[in-house]
């Protein structure tokens, strides 16, 4: 089965006949190079390396099937159970579905009944077991932090084992505190991988995890080399085509992000990886909106509604379906459309919150404070639900959404001083955290919203500071450029006004003709 599905994916990706040899037989070179030493039989070892190729590019279903084949080739290959359990965790930046945790725990329990031939392999199994211990009692963050400590011990025990170092580096990132602005964990992990990259330049995990480790505003440019390398290492992997756009988004390279995600969505669709397809499409929508290409963004959103067979309890797919239509309305300032968004049913509270936030913001900006208050109350309910499940990160994000929406209700009610204080506090709270890897960005940065509020109150110098702070954190955002240009113009700073209007014109060279902000920028420059 696996060979047939990969043959289809490879054939579609290359535009060739499906009579070509099966992908798993002929296309491993399209996923990079990995050797994970085991004590298993030669044929099982070969299969295990293949499984690791898929795993390092987060191709979980494929890796799981291959590790299952390893056990068929060598029933005494206990480390294959480690591979299966690792695959069942899916993306380590996101809590896996409860069903996967139950299955993975059972697999590891089975591994304990197999005579593992080396202490190293037993140590790998025991370290991963930490992720599954009391999975039904302990929250994901507690377990991922415990796992990082276990991987640190494993890496120290086997300093010459690159795979141990690579998995430890990844665990440093997934366990990092979202409020640590020194990025100590991330830089430590990156330092480990940069060394390995020199001796294993075609290892997909090294390039992949370097992108994740550098996926933060102050250090994002350090990830450009890995970003451009990873897609070439693993052209057959949808995730490998998408991941470079994490860095491209951070540095505001929208054309590169679009190219990355067009290919990622295509490969994911061919391989029937619906979560990866939707994830790439959300990044596409975000990038198109930054270039003023609203029609293309709308077309992607329409295509997203046709994607099926994704997992409702696994964050990337449901998040993308909620976020893209919401960001399409909010980024464009279509407040009526934002207020009328329909909340898509989801078991994930943080996914529902996206739409409620957009609705609240849209209602408040449309002058309907009462309607906004209803949605804000729902945000509070969802925040408390997340707190009850000890989801600190997402409960804080929803709390920030509630703060921002409340600030605009105060503004609508004419309580301008209170509104500015509330919006400033929301912006400060957002600046203390980091965006989640599942998203290219929030619907609209709180600092940018604060700038809009300041600008509307005539506080142009403060507004300019807010917009410039947004651009420092999130380069080349169209909305922040527009706000900065208007603030500079109204403050009488012709030099900065010209600079930002030129930025608007440059970034929107291929924008839709209906873009009023772009037309205004061109008109301003013509007058100079």
C-alpha cells in the first residue's frame, strides 16, 4: 500500500506516468540522507533508515507504516516500536490527538516485551516513554519538558550519536518557554545542529529543525540558509517545501513564501496529506494579503473548503480553516464581513476563538458594541476552558484577543482614554509571547491595532512609533506600512512618509487594481 501511494505522489509531483517504479523503491534520494544505526537485520536496517527519512520531514503516516514494515522484516527489532511511537506523536510542536497517545503508549508497552539488543536502543525507547507517561493526567507542556530532559541525558550518554543530538536539539525547541526572549533553548539547539550540518549537509532533520529553531523575529535571518537548503534536500516532502516559508514569513519575503507554499500544497494534495495542505494554504493566504493580492487570497480560501479528510483534533487543519477567512476580512478592514463570519464547529477552543475574535473586532469597528460584547463573552468562556485544561499558551493568546476586542468596544463607546490603555496593554502582552508555528501570524498584530487607534485619535507621533515597532517584529507587513506612511504624512515628516509610501508601492507591484491604499500611495508619490 505504501509503495502505491508514494508512486502516485511522486508521479503527480514530477508530471510523469504512474508506470514509473514505486516511490519507496526509487525516490529516497528525494527525501535526503539519514542513517540511524540499529542492531536489526540488514533489510530491517534499510527500512528503518527510510522510516527516519519520512519522520524527519514530519511525514508521520508514511514513517509509521515503514516502521511497521521493519517489524515484519525483523520481529526482534525492538527499536522499530520506538519509531512507531515517535510517528504517532505527529508534529511535536502541537499536542497529538488523544487516540494517538493511547496507541503510542501501547506500542511502547509492547517494546518492553521485546529483547532489545543494545543499551542505546533501550535508552531511546525509555526516553520517548517519558512523552507517554501519564499522558491522560499530565498536560502536553509538562510532558514535553520532561522529554527534553530525558533527551539531554541521552545526548550526553552518546555524544557521537548524531541522531541523539538531533532529537535533543528538536526537544530544546519544543520545550522552550514562549516568553523567553533570549531564545536560550533555541540558540543552544541551533549550535548543535550547525555543527552536524557541516558533516551531514543532506540530512533533512538538521535543515528542518534549524528552521524551527530560528523561527523567531530577532534570529530569523540566521535560518535563511537552512530554509533554502531544506526544500532542495527533500523535494518529495510537502512539509519540506512548506517549512522554508516559516523563515520567509519572519523576514517578510512574501514571494518566496508564496512559491514555497504553492509547491507544498501541491505535493500535500498529491499525497493526500490534508493537514499539510491546509497549513500551507493558510500561509499562502497570509502572504498574498501582504502583497495586496486579495483575489488570489480569496481563491485559496475557496479551495480550502474543498479539502477533506483532515483530523479535527489536530490543530493545523482546523486552525487554517478558521484563520484564513478571518484574516481575509480583518487584514482588509472589511469589518462587516468580519462581524458576519460563521463559527465553524471545532472541538478545539483556540480554533473557535479565532472566529469569535474576528467577529468581535468586526462588530466593534462597525459601531455595534452590543454584538461585540456577545462575542467577547464567548472569548472569555473559551479562555477559561483552555485554562482549565492547563493550556497556558493558548489561554493567554485568547486572553489577548479578548483584551484587544474589549479595547475597541471601549473606543466605540467613546471611552477613548480607557480604550487606548486597554489596547496598549494587549499589545504589551502579545509582545511578551511568541507566535505559534501553526500560524504565519495573528489576524492583525495588537501593536498594529494600537497604532490604528492612536492614528484615529490624532496621536500621529505615537502611532508612527507603534507601526514602526510592528515592522521591526514583523517586517514588510502591508498594514503596518500603510499606517506608518499615514502617520508620518500627518506628522509632517515628509522623509519618512515618502519612505513608507515607496515601500507600499514596491511591495504591491502585483496588487489588485481595487486596492485603495495602493492607489493612495501612488498618488502621494506623484505629487512629490
